[in-house]
C-alpha cells in the first residue's frame, strides 16, 4: 500500500515539532546506550583475550593465569547478566517515553476549541510521529566521510540491533491513533472524514507489516531483517488490509460515485492478492470516468494476468485511441497468464 499511503497529509506540522524532535532524540539516546553497552563489553573481552594470548608464556609461570581467566569469566558473566537486564528494560523505557510524549500532546490538545478537534489533533499527531520513524533504525549510526564505504555495514548494524524496538514503538503509536479515530466514529458514525482518517491509519500501520518485494540484488539494497518475512508479519498485514477495505466499503456506501474510493479499494485488493475484486474496482472507476487512460492500463494488465485475453485486447484497442504509448506497453502483458500456476492452484 506504500504506493499511495505516502501521499497522506500528516498534520499538524508545527505545533508539536518540538515534541517530535524531543521524542526522536530521547529514543535515539536509549537505543544508542544499549549499542554502546554491547560494544564496550565486546572490546573489553577482546582486549582480555588478546592480552592473555600475547602474555600466555609469562602467565603460565605464575598464578596470574588463573586470575586472568577468572577476570575474563567475570566479564563474560557480567555481560550476559547486564544484557538480560537491558533487554528487558529497553522496551519499557521506550514505552514510557511514548506514553510521556502522548501525554505532552494531550496537554497541548486541551487548547483546542472542542473535544472532537482535540482528539482529531491527537490522532494525527500520533500518526505523524510514527510515520517520522520510518527507516529510523537505519539512520542511527552514520560513518564519517572517511569511512563512507562502510555505510551499508552501519545501516545493517543499526537495523539488526534496533529493528524490533523501533517496530514496537511505531506499532504502539498507530494503535493509539486507531483507538482515537474509533472513539470519534463512535461519537459521529456518519462523519466520512473520520472513516477516511481511520482507513489511512490502517494503511500506514500495514506498511510496517508489509513484506518487502523481492528485487534484483544491488550494492545499494538495504539489509532486511528475516522477521519481516515471517508468517506473523504476513497475518498482521492481511488483517490491516482487511480493516482498510471495510472502511472504504463504508465510504463507498455513503458516496458510491467517488472514483477515489474505488481506487483505494483496488490498491487494497491488490495487496490482499484478490485480483477478481481488484478488477471489479477498476471496472467501477471506468463507469464513472470512462476516459481515464491510467485505469484502462491497470485493468488491461489485470485482464492479461488473469487469462482474460479477449477483454484485455478490447481494453488495448480502447487505450490505443487514448494513449498509444501505454497501449504498446500494455500489449507486452499478453500471455502473462501462467497456466502451470493455475493448474497447481486448482
């Protein structure tokens, strides 16, 4: 859903800028402290092992060898004990920071004219903070210009060490925003603005669950944690997509002739891998805007991919009269339907 959720307007933009900056700075401090703790003990352990190897002959001639080994074991033991403590403490610190940030936003929202405006401002602020954390873990550690070639390593290190923590914070913030929008809808069930806002929030939440598309490996490709490809992530993404579809169905019931609603439904069905429903959504758009070349192009691709070649060729002929470049691109999808895959699925 990233194809269109990035266009969502996130407001407000100025009133809570100081809160946002303070939140990110404190979160960066918490995460970096954990990294520095690990680096300190790794260096300390490495130094102890190196010294032990260098002066091994000297140490074997005295009781210093036993003391050195005892010191190393104490270092190792201390590391694992403190690591368990920091691992359990870190999520708590981040959640406390998130809660304190929400409290600060609520205090500012009390200056709004009405309760509805206050809740709406709170929810949009939460979405803005969560959205600002995109790629936050990749940018925690930046090498100097001298070591610019190690940028990928630094990004991978930050993601490997902090991805789960940043993901947890973004998820929690979006959950709070969703609860706020649901409260608004309970107060005003027929307010379409609130349904649009809730649908957009589900979309942004689904983006943190979405499984990255497999692309050709390049030197620039970012390292992606294996958890992103897990079944749990896929299930959460599917649930968010379904909730988004439900909200757009509500919007469609209230405003059946809005092509924007059908467009969002089409995107949602695409992410849910429901091509038949996606086709119907684009067909509905053409009933409202029959001269939209982009919709013809997307619909034609779907027809060819699903084996509806006759329909695809009809779309090709209509598109050729509107946009010959798009038409020539569309005809390349002729035969895209895989009979082997269809037989395997049957």
